[in-house]
C-alpha cells in the first residue's frame, strides 16, 4: 500500500490527503497540536513531540510543508539523518517552497531556471532551505522534488468574506502583479508528480493569469453584486509592515513545466474561474449579475 507521511499537514497537504485517502492510500499527517484530521489523514501525530520513526519507516512517500526559520529548516534539524537513512525505501519526497525565492522582477516573467534573488527575509530563508534539502538529496540519493507555490487560495481562503464585511481593500501599486494557485490544483500537481517521479525536478505551481491584486477584489465584489471597494494608492495607504512586504516583489510566474512534464490541465486556470467555483460551492449557485470580468 502507498503510504504518505505529511510533515506539517496544513491547508494544501490536507486537500492532497483527502484525495489520496479516497484512492486507498495510508496518510499520516503531523500538526503542532492534537487535532483530528477527519478525512484528511488516516492517522494523526503531534510534531514536534511524537516519535516519527515508525511513520517514516512505513512511508513510501514524504511531503514537507513546514516553513524554515532564521536557523534553517526545522525538519532537517530534527530529522535530517533519519530522512537520509530512509532514502532507500522512499519513492518520492516533496518539499513545498515558494515563488518568493525569485525575488522582484518588475512584473517580468520567471521560470524554474531563473536565478534565485529573493529580496525578503522569508524568501532568503526559503532559498537556504531548498539548498539544505538539495544537499541531503545529493548525499543520500533522496528522490527530492521541489514545488514553488504562488499565492494560495481556495475554500476558506478567498476575498469574499472581507468584501461582504466591507473590510476588503483595493490597494493599487502601478505595475504590481501576483501569481496565484488554487489549492485543488496544488493537490493534483503533487499527486501527478507522485505518479511520475522525477528526482531533482523543480516545479512552479501557479495558474495561467498573473494579475494585479486589486483586480481580484474587484472581481469578488462583482460576483457578489456588491460595490467595488475604492482604490487606495499603495504609497499613501496605511498598511502593516507585513502587508506592505507582499508588494515588495512583482513578477509573472511561468507554469509550463507542470503541463509538459506532468500532463497537468489546471482546474482553475485563472482567478475568475477559481473565484466563481468557490462561490458556487459556498452557495450552491452563482452570485452576481453575470456581467463582464475585469
């Protein structure tokens, strides 16, 4: 039986877990607290805390979703030797990284061959973590695959609630674009990679339509039939440092490799189809006036 150990079994990993459990997989997920995973996993463990030795020994596949910190990758600090020792029976290892590793490209296009020049602290940590995982893979023949995720959205992670509450903001910074990815498309890419392992491969996970953030808020308001929040100039808008940091980098991310290498056809190739599907799933019917998209 195929057996996935998912360390840091969070938002994206849980969607994958449900998919794999439905296909008859054994899925062990870890979280920082003792919480029930329901259909997301067949077994739950607390980590850090519980001994993962048995779960790692039983695993055929390993997924890492834990973010690095200033001291490097916490999974490698605690489990690097054990994971390297398990390389002989692991058929696939996936590490979830971020497109933040590319840094700022002034709205230009990047792909998996683009040099890594992050401008944020979190981006630099991710570059270092990728390098740590790559070094372990080279030393132990670990079948490592790196997935660089764009901005994630999906059920429970969309703009509709803020638009309904009147708290959504349309911050406008000329030339600013972001790439996004629906969580269900993340899951299908990971499952496709598991079915077609290519150790050493790096994949960008994003949709086909990089877009300004204000356009997404505008589309959400249109679908809800509510007023579009007024535009706010980025330079003068009151924002936290964390929120402002998300605007430090602008780029368009290419996703050709998931299509040519894994045969992926995105369920949600742009934010418009993704938002409409979220709203229909939430309400059972489409909202809005059916007018044109922006």
